[in-house]
C-alpha cells in the first residue's frame, strides 16, 4: 500500500516536462508507504517522533522525515537534522 503525495498527482497528470521539452508518460511513484510493523530491531521501542511502537502497529512512512538513527542517516546520505 502507499499514500498519494502531491508530487504523485503532478507526475500522473504529466505536469513535469521530460528531456527535450516533451511530456513524460503518466507515472505514479508511490513513495509514501503505509503498512504494519512486522518486526522491530533490537532496542527499538519508539517511532521517529518518540511515540511508543510495537509489532502489529499501523504506520506510515515519508521520505521527507529524517530520523538521524537509520543506516541512511548514519551514512550521512540524508540532510542533517539541524
């Protein structure tokens, strides 16, 4: 499952120009996931904003919110929290 981002709507409508001035094919990115927690890592008890988290909880994930703790953040792949 995925939620729909405003960018997804623009991509679907072909609002972003393709290389050479043409329009890209309609496309849905689906980059905001929703689902249930299947398993938590060792020591994980809260979500990114500090709310209690347990297996079976429903969650939504957005690429624009960074945690500062995951492998991508720790490798300095994402912008800093400050």
